[in-house]
C-alpha cells in the first residue's frame, strides 16, 4: 500500500512556493522564487502578441476609473436605464434610441419599491435624490405614454 502512495505522488502536479516571504521566519525574501521551466513565469517576462493586443484594446477602458459604488450611484444607474427605455437617450450598445415604455415602467416601479423598503434608513441627500428621480421619471413616463 505504501508503494501505491509513492506512485501517486510521483505523478500529477508539482507545488512551487512563490511567496514573497519566507514561511519559516515570515521575513521578505530578497528575490521571489522563479523557475524557468514554469510556463507562467516565462510568459510574464516575455509578453506575447496576443497579450499586448488584449492590453491595447482594453487600455481605454482601464484608463477611466469606475465611479464609487454607493446607494446614490446605484439609484442613478437604475434611473439611467429607465431614461434609456423611455427613449430619452440612446442605447449604448446599438447607438439607437429604442423606447420601451413597459420596461421603463418596471424600472420606475423598482426604484419606487426601493424607496419604500429603505424609508427611514437613508440620509437626507439620498432621500431627496430618490424623490427627485422618481418625480422626474414618472413625469417623463406620462409624457411617453401620451406620445404613443
């Protein structure tokens, strides 16, 4: 039985310690452990054409930082979707204005439900934002329905 375990250990994968610190002392190593036979290490030091083309195409997206995620940005993103479905702005994927009032109504109702569920838990600025957004969206919805 011990012979079987040795055979299993000989095949499979190899674990290589690449930590920046020594596991015994916890001190930082001078140079991370590198193994030239490891394909990941060789690919990191010499970028291929595929890696450079991916980084250049996604470079524009990486330059613009995403806004902080908080309650206000979440509500604004929902209202932006509702505005898009009301036909107030173009769909970012197609570049066309594609009104869809039933979906817009659903988005507005979702924001209304969110206001009801968070009532009493919001700061004054968030409460005012919710009220203003809901009022504006509901007025735009009424206008959109009248146009149909």
